[in-house]
């Protein structure tokens, strides 16, 4: 067996620049020929290709921290280049390119895409290289995930149970719900890199324990927190942020409607000015929301509603409300509002995975909300879309971190099984095919993690909107492959519920759907941003 090639970061950087140039040329071709709405397949492919290129670029600094880190960087860069070649092969004309534009990268691929090189990564996923304070954050949340979350994860998944209160209380005591709440409002955020990277690290570790009852719990408070920090009145910040920070109030997000998923601008649920039971100013809300995760247990809904009946104003006619509600049963609820007669009914939506928090279709009939619960007050009228998007923007980064946590758990489960399962007289870890699968799992997981860190640093500077969409789009798709192959390594037992990997597989499938469906994210956010930059 020949010696493995020495990682070459300079060559990796050259391949990344070659790929970036090709994607850039294709984006300019797309911009000049109708744009994403006309050429959706090209736009979608370019969105994912650009996301992979930026993931590779984010790994270059990581690669400089050691020989093994450099090996991961070279392996991922070769993987990225191979995927790009696959996407454009036979479609060069559609991309506005000559045939085989990546041919200069072939010598690099021949070195760093060999089975032997990828297999060398199988048992060494690489250090994260976090600062000490974030290693402490990781250790703290990993310990909680191991000792508390994992003890409940399988039961909740199989029985479609609720999130145990022990987990909510424990995370509140650890300050998990106040990571993005500014310190002056009772949270732990002091701004800067720490706020975003701390959230990414905590989310990954909680998701490693369970996506449904761990990693997603802190996302809902995060979304409402971001909206309040962005546009809430000072009175609203003083009222709600301290409660969110300690889980005195747990929110759910009510945006999606049965006919309007990612097309938020078309929402129909209305909020109409109406006096309350004692004559106070307020609004009555009517309509149906769907996919309201955690909608039963939540104390409030962060609800986006149409306050301007002129539907031609689309997103400019939407406002964001904090809608108080009683806590309900995880398997359905029905409330009548005291003093107003308003009604709220929640029907659970059964899902194949991501269980514990439950999602609901919630029907509201004349449900009254005081005027002070309009986020931003009168200045917030018609600005709800922008406030909601401020919350969702970081939600994309969080979802990428959740995906990394699920990938890490799947990799660890597959590695352990590969060492302990013998086939044809040998542990399956001895077989090259198993080693290559595990090597690619380790490499994809670390790449997603490092890109998430890079995006977190961008967002701390007020940048990285497009990159947040990219990291979400790419890592969530990668999680589907990693969990599938982890299940495959388990063979028949991977299909059995008694093994954790089956839960990880079905949980991973939701990642490309929620917090922005992959297709919409690629066409409406990433591709449009690429085209806009090309035209600038």
C-alpha cells in the first residue's frame, strides 16, 4: 500500500478559487438570462454549489491548525470539487461554460479523493479548536445532554410523548434560554462572537442528545428574542425578555398557514382592532396557523398576522403579535378565552420523527390580544415580516448547528457499531467500504461545524445573511446522507427502533424542510443574493 499524500492547503485553495470562479461565471450567465425564477434548476444547483464552495473556504483556516485538520480540509475540498463536476457535467451550456471547466482540479482529486485517503479520517473526526470558554460551554451542555436528554430521547420518540419538564427546568437553570437575551434584560448576551458561537455550540450538543427534545427547545425563545431586540418597544423588552431568559414564558412560532408555507407574504390570518372586555385597546385574531411547533406547551405564540386588509401590500401589511395562551395537552387542546368568548383549538400533526415538541394546526376565532402585545407598538404596524425574518435569520444558523449535532451522534453510533459488529469473521470496521463511509461522515460533520462557526462570526458583525442561508442549505442536506449511511452500517438493526440511529435518520429528514424549505431558501434567498451581487 502506497503512502498517503501530504495535505496541500495551497493546492486546496487553488481548487476552491477555481470552483468559485466557475460558480461566479455561471451566476453571471444566470443573471443575464432571466434569473432564478426562469431557470430554477440552474439556480438551485448554483445555490448548493456556492454553499459547498464557501464551506470549503471556511475550512482553510481550520486546515492550518494541524496535519489532520489539513487532511480534512483537502478531503472536503476534493469532495466539493467532485460534486461540482457532477452537477455541471452535461449541462455546461446551461451554465454558460465550456466542457470540463474543472479539469485542472483533477490532479488534486486524484490525490485526496482516493479511498485510502478518505478512509484515513474514519476514526479521527478532528478537534474543534474552540476557545476555552466555548469548550466549557460544550462540556456543560454535552453533560446535560448525556445525563438528562438521552435518558428520555428514545421513550419520547417511540411513544410520541411530550418534552419532559425536567429538561425545560434544567436548561432554564443552565441559562440556555437567555443566551441571546441582552444582559441588561436578564440574559447572558454581551454581543460579539460569544453570543453567536455560544448558541451554535450549545445547540449542537443538545441536538446530539436529541433533536426533538433538546436541540430545538432553545430555538423558539431565540426567534422571539431576536424579534423583540430588533423592533420591540422598551416596555416590551422589559416585560418579555427577562421571562424568556428563565423560561417563565415559553413561546411557539405561529407563521405558516395551510396555504402559505415559505410564501410568508401571502398570509391570510387577520388581526383587527377591537376593544377588550373592559374597553381596552387591542386586536382580535382570526384564522388558521399550521406547523406551530411546541404550540400546546407554549405560554405565548409569536404570531404573524395581517393588520392591513389591502392584500396588495403583501408583506408590508403584516404585523407581529405576542399572543398569550394557556398551556395545553400535547395531543390536542381547546380553549375559550375568559371575558371575550374567543376560541383557540390545536390539532396535533403526527410526524415520522422530530417528536416531543409536537407540531399543531391552530385555529383562532376572535382571540383577543391587548394592543401592547403588538411588537413595536404602533411603530410595528406593517413591520412584522421584517421582525419575523430577523428572528428566522439566526434560526437558519441554529438549524445548521442542530444538523451538525445529529450528524455527530450518527457518526459516533456508526463508529461504535462498526467496531463491535463482526461480519464474515471480521469487525465491519476492518472493511474499506465501512472506513470510507465513516471517513466521509467525519469530514462532512467537521466541515459543517467549522462553516457554522465562520457564519456565527460574520453574524456577530452584522453580516452573513446569505452565508446563514448557505450553511443551513448545505449542512441539512449533508445530514441526510450521514444519517442514512450510519443506518446502513448498522444493517438490519439500523431499521430497528431499539437502535438510536433509526431516530437520527427520521429526525434528519426534517432539517431541509423547516426554518426555510431547501428549495425556497436556494431560489429565493441564496440564488437571488448571488445574482444581485453579480449585477452590483
